[in-house]
């Protein structure tokens, strides 16, 4: 799946910065494990061991980076990992120009 528009450095930096916390990585992995139906915020807190304002803070950063979504379901907030597509886009960003500056295009030194 190709991204609709190229990723710029600012967007990439925001996404990778959101992954720069062990707690946020744990929250994201918990949501990935839950699958596409996601988890209610309370269940996410129980499973991850991160609750209250700390979880809210981490969810805000992950959502801003496009790694999770939050959907209202009545009085509940369901958190869903959007990481599958987003991480593919970020991987493509990193690998798009792989070995472009190496002498033979492979990145291997044949000296």
C-alpha cells in the first residue's frame, strides 16, 4: 500500500519521537496485540499497567503521530492501533533511498 503523499521530515520526526518512550511502546504493543477492535481506555490501562493522566498523555502523543485512533462508543473511548499502516509508511520513508549513495547501490564495500 503506497502512502497518498510523501512523508516529510517533520512528520517522520513526530512519529519516531512518539515511539521514543518505553511506556508508549508498551501501550502501542498492547493495542497491536488487541487487534483491530481495540480496547476501551480502562481495559488498556489495566492491560498495560499505565493509567490516569499518564495514559492520557501517552495516548495524545501516539494519536498525534497517527499511531493510534480513539473512537467514542457511547460513554466509552475505544483505542485502536493504527500502527500497521503507519509503520509501513514510516518503514518506506526510511528505506526508500536505501544504499542510494553507495558506489554500487548495495551499500556493501568491495574494497
